[in-house]
C-alpha cells in the first residue's frame, strides 16, 4: 500500500496518543497496517502523521485506552507535544493540510521535528 501524498492527506482524521498513559506494550505498532506507529526513544508509541489511513485497529488493541480517533481525543492529550512526527518533509500543499488538520481538531501540541 503506498503512503498518501498531496491532497490525499486531507482525507484522514488520524489518531491521538497520550504518551503519559502509554505502557509501552507495542500492540498498536504491531497491528498498524501502514507502519504509521513506532516506539520512540522513551519506548512510548508515536504516530507518523502522514502514514495513518484511519483504519483504527490501534485504538481497540491498546490495553490502557490511550489512543483515540482525533475527533474524540481529550483536549489535554491534544495539547501535549511529541506524540507524532512526519515520515518526510511535507511540501507546501501538505503543510497547509497539516495546519488545517491541527485547526479543525484543536491540536495545539507540536510534532517532533
Ligand atoms: S488508525 Fe490505523 S493506520 Fe492509523 S495509526 Fe492506527 S492502526 Fe495505523
Ligand atoms: S497499545 Fe497503547 S499502551 Fe501499548 S504501546 Fe500502543 S499506545 Fe502504548
């Protein structure tokens, strides 16, 4: 499956992860069909923003329920930083889509650069 690019990135709602709740089990990483999740340097799950295609299988396998579809995520989790990054540099169209996504869903936390 090829990763979404350009205007396609608009289609996806994605997920929010609260790394303070994550217990580092790795279940979400194992189940993601697009390798849109990884364990970060602190052994916490991290989203790779541009690779998520909304299949939501990570949400149901998390034993501590710290993954939500973005529209249902708690505000305090959306305000945390570092729980997501990009797989590559976004072009100008994609950057605009990313900014719209943040605005639409009230994401105030920053990605890992
Ligand atoms: S919603 Fe699906 S594609 Fe997105 S991170 Fe979770 S398992 Fe991966
Ligand atoms: S399934 Fe939940 S607890 Fe396990 S690594 Fe993923 S986010 Fe963390």
